[in-house]
C-alpha cells in the first residue's frame, strides 16, 4: 500500500525551501502575514500550512521599461509538491523525507538532493534531513518483526569531478582506527576512485567499503568527520561555500527469519555544491576552476533529471510538445550523474529534489532559475502575469 501511494505521488517529487534572512532578522517568524514586510519578492497564497504554491514578484528595477516608458512588473507563479517558508523548521522537512525511508527498507533505491545557488541553505537543510532519515531507518529496521537488517554507510565527495572518501585521511584517531579495519590495501594507496556499473545497472565505487552503523551516536560521529573533511572556501556570495558535492549513501539489506525473502535498498542523500554566477562570487584561480566544474556537473544533472521527468510524464500518457522533450542524457558526462545513476534512473527508483532559494534582492535571478528548473523537473508550467505599476 505504501508503494502504491508513493507511485501516485510520482517517482520524482520537488520541494522548495526559502531560507530566512540571515542578518538582523530572527529565524522565528510568527505569522505568514509578516512575510510581506521582510520577503518583498515572495508570497505564499495557500491558506493551509501544507503549502504548494509560491509566487515571485520581480523588483521593478530589474524589469525592463515598455515602449511607452511605463514601468511594468511580473509575478511568476509556481506550484510544487511542497513549499517551505522561512518559519518552517528542520523537523517539518524531515517528516516528509521520512516517507522515502519506508521505500528504502522495502528494497527500493531513493535519491534526495538539495539543489540551489551557493548560500541558499542546502547544507543546513541536509543537516536536518540526513540524521532524521538514518534515525528512522535504524528504528524501523530494529522494530520490524520477522526481519533482520544490516545498515551500512559510505560518505564521499565529488571535487573537481573526482571522487574522494570523506572518512579517509582523517586526523581523528578513532576514525582512523575504524576505517583502517575495513580499508583494502588498494584503497589505502589512493585518494581518488572510479565509478563502476554492476551487471544489474546499479553504479557504485566498489573500492570504498561501507561502514556498518548500529547506533545514532556512531553515525553522528562519522557524519561529523565527513563534514570536516569536505572542501569548503569563502566567496563573495558565501563565507562557507561548499566546493564539492557531498553524497551520503546508505545501504539497507534485509532478510526474513525463514531466509526466503530479502531486500536491498539504497538511499543517496546529496548535498550538492551551489550553482554559481562566477562574476557575482568574485572567484578566480583555483576557486574559479572549482566553480566551472560545479556548474558543469549541475548542468549535466539537471539535463538528466529533466529527461527522467519527461519519461515519467510519458509513462502516464501525458501529452508533451516536441519542443519540450529534453535530449536523452549521457550519465557518463559527469562523475556526479554517473555515481547517482543507480538511485536516479532505475525502474524502482524514487527521487526527491529540494530546491533551496535565497531571499536577498541580489539573488532573484538565480532564485528564478532554480524555481524554473524545479518546475521542469516536476513537469509543471510557470504562470506569468505582468502588470503596470501605479504612479
């Protein structure tokens, strides 16, 4: 029954989260009506707390003048599976993601990705999502009667299109001891790894052995170590900009008490590096190279997700204009898509895209680009209204 409900929701779901203003404004905003005074570009027309709509009003300064010299303004209307306002908390997002956990335990492949420009709150969102997902996995597998499960994790980053093990070369002595027990001699000699496609089409890095996890304290420690080993640098847009894609892969393998049935589920929880306008970020040298590699991999990923969304709509018998049909992607064009292919594109895969957006005026262009990508991924259409400004 759970999987039938999930199928009705769609194999690709899209959430949007608007982060709060970070300087001078409290994260706790008591009433939705207060948004108009702080978040001048955004409105949330839904009357219920389970919001699906977000409207974005362009600043008149960035809207061109019409021929008569009259200023005009646009309102772009978006609809998603779920919209989170600045007053929504981490647990609100975590509750929605927990539904995917049941699918993983049932043997499905799931991919949840945080997408958006640099500084839009992706890492913060995933810091709330990841431990809650793991906690539910450990709890539900422990309580499921007649079944025995093993849960293992693998933490990697993709930096400049190369894969690094985030638990390797750690300065933490406990992490070294833990990792050294399972590392092969081949893995100890290298820093970069390759993605391999298995006979069933699943993609993975076999050279990095996963770690068994049985408690949340153990998981939190390894997650903390992985986060400390990730590439981070300051840019004009973000003082702590992630310069790599971080992927937390969770393997959930189960077998019933009679040994007649087994399940093998995989969950990828992905904190993507932020898309960057290189001019606005003010980066050069090594940082500029990183930004170009990030943007290239995100472009490949967005092409893949658009195509998968098109195939989903096609399978439901929906009519799509020829101009809207995306090009069939090559997952091998990027290490990111090559690694995620196994949890994104298989028959039993389910994907969740969390679009993170920023409230600042200077980010409105990239915010709209992110929202339009989210609409393309969900198969929806943007409604645009234009009107004259009163004098």
